[in-house]
């Protein structure tokens, strides 16, 4: 059974930082590109970042570029999203997702999503 368990969310003040984790199981993690996707209340999903299988190629949405970093450890079946200089508009439910097709620099098509972890940025 494919599982993607996201954790690390919480409440943080503007300008603060959080690190999200995604623990994968039920498939060969090192055979797939991966992504982070978020969804704010009342809005549709927004792609945030993707990372290729080896971890050496990374893509980010313009809204988070320079503030967020995606990385992975295939030996640990884990992916992370380091979020710095957080803004209120970053408030959303953050999902880790397995990539079916990766599009350079803009988006990705996903075939499996986790349950997500809530990030709230508020003063």
C-alpha cells in the first residue's frame, strides 16, 4: 500500500521558519520524482516544488522561490520542505505527492497524494 505521511506543520509568525517532512512507504521511493503541493482554504491546489529522483534537480513556484528548499534522502525514504521567511499567504494544507510526469520549471502531474500537514502563518 502506497503511503505518504506528511508532518511538521504548525503555527508560526510571519518571517519564521518551518521544516516539513514526508515519510514514504509501500513503493520504491528512489524510483520516483516527488513534489510538494499546497491548498489554501476555499482555493484550488497550488504546486509548490518538485525534486527529481536523484535530488540534484529542483523546481519551485515563483511565489516560494528563494524562500523554500526541497530535498530528499532516498536511503531514508524521506523528503523535506524547508520553509523560511514565511508569509501569511503561505498558510495552507501542504501535501507530499508522487510524480507521474515532471514538467521542468512549472508543474508536475501526480498519481498519489498524502493526507497533508497544516501550516498557519499568523501574528
